[in-house]
């Protein structure tokens, strides 16, 4: 678990090395325009992000974007099935775990966009198979009508207070970092194996409810008053809901878990150049501003989210960041522990 501990000083320092945006290579632009279209399998929300990004890309380059929205597992399966049938249709795909799974199947093109080279090293694959597009920061959230602001639990230890027994919920999805497995991994990374397991056993005595839905739906149940506290939600979702009048807030509990949504170009993509150009656009300064405007958290350290407090600063609010490969290799272990403890 030590390898999951964040080196916060190095992380913060790496933010300082970023330079201005780099334009895509003119030869690549020309080749992409000749192909005329690109197919993108995405896990992102269509109305919130995919639509605006696609429109901006089409306007800038005159290349049509065809997109299909699915969760990470569905995207990976679709890409695998296409490759096995010898009829690859996808050019670009994204997700938190998609690229890690498809790398094992030799279905990812080894290519790094120029625009990613300005980013801190942890936001691009060392071997060149993916570039991060946005951050997800997982924290607890709560219903402000049921828990008055200022009285919410602020530390892991606070969650063990008897007054929260039976009032806490998280996602029980076995393959998700945003549910019980991710929480287990975060606790073990922060506390170590022995102390972490001891803490998790105590937390299990709080009768934490596990619901087989995504983190967004967990927050929705808290907002509806079915529970008071969600253990692991995307903190920007709480802000979005609060801006729409919902009794929603998030807790900057230290540490949070930081995961990356990453994008890759498919190996043997039918529109490889257009795929490369789209990936370059996603992580470019222009693309990152569209992520920000859609209430996502950009990876570009020079482009703060709409609410700057959402992104860990490494001091008052810190995070443990895990790569897609680390998640893919360790989630089964974390899920087994969660299943054993939180029955």
C-alpha cells in the first residue's frame, strides 16, 4: 500500500513546471481532416460535457465526432468485441479503468499527444498509452437538512461516533473505486495494513448501508433523505447539486482518493489521425477549459475548477492519487475485503 501514498511535495512542485498550450501538428490536422470523422466511446456525461466538446472540436477542425456513451466496463467490452471480430470502429475511448484493461489485450495505440507533454508526469502514462483528461476526487458528502453544517464528521475517526450508526451509505459496486472497494484502499493506504484493517472493522459496526448503484445515485439517495452521509462521492457532484438548490455538501476529509479519467487512441483505429487529434484536443488548454466550464475538474494545473476548493492543494486538503493500472490490479483485493467486512 505504500506505493499508493501520494508524494504531495513532488505533486505540488510538478504543477510549477507546466508551460503554455501547444498546438497540434499541422500534418496531423491535415491528415485528420482528410479522414473527416472520429468515433469516440466515452464514459463522460453527454449533455454536460461530450456535446460541448464535440461541437468545439468540429468547429475548430471540421472533423465530425460520432460518440457513444457507456460505462467503463461496457466501453472495454465493446472495444474487445470489435477487435476480436476484426472490425474495429472506435478511434478514441476513455474511462478510469478502460485503458488499463485494454492495454493487456494489446488494443491501445502507444502515442502521447503534444498537448499532454506540458502536464505533470502523473497525468500521462509513462509508456505512452494514455493521457488524463480530468480528475475525480472522492470524499464524503452529506445532507445539509439532516446534518447542520459544522456538525458533519470531519475525520475518519469522527465517522465512528455512535450518532452516525445506521445513517451512512456507500456504493457496494465491486469494481468501482468510487464505492466500498475504493474506501478500503484509501484507508489502507493512509493507515497501513494493520491499523487500517482495525479501523475498517470498527467502521463496519456503524451498519454502513451498501447500495449497488453508482456514486452519483448514492448522493441522490442522501439528498432525498434516505441517509445522512455518503462515504464516497465525487465532490464536484455535491457542488453541482447544491447549485441547483439541493441540500448537498461535501467534506474535505483528509485524505481523499484521487482517480483519473484517461483517454487513449485505439490500436488499428479506422480514423487514427482524427483520433489522435481528438485526444490532443481533450488535453489541450482549450479542451481543458471546456471540462472546467462543464463543472468537471481539469488536469491542467493552470486551469482551476469552477470551485477551486474542489481540487486538493496538497496542504489543507490532500489526496492519494492512483493510476488506472494501480486500480485495475488492486480493486479485486479491496472488493474482497469490503465484501467480507460490510455484509
